[in-house]
């Protein structure tokens, strides 16, 4: 996933949590940890498919939105 798109998604996720929950920093830290795990799995599996990479990245970043 392009860095600028990933950065925009991270900003959107962070803004959402900061506006919607008193535990924003904890949620953001958790989400970034999930993203790190997703990236490690992609690298470990040798996945080099832009669509799969984008789906995994966005899934990791937005998995707790709305809870």
C-alpha cells in the first residue's frame, strides 16, 4: 500500500478514536500493534500482491471502528 494512503488511513483512524472514545490513545496503540502484526504476517508469508496488502492494512487499521 502506498505510504501516503497508509498514512491517511492512520490519520483517519486516529481522528475517529480521538473524537469518539475517552480511551483514544489506548485504542490507537492497540490498532497500530494489530497493523504491525499484519505487516509481519504479510512479510513472513512473502505476499507481494498490492490488493491483499491494502486489504490487510485497512482491515488492521479499521477493525475496531464502531465498537
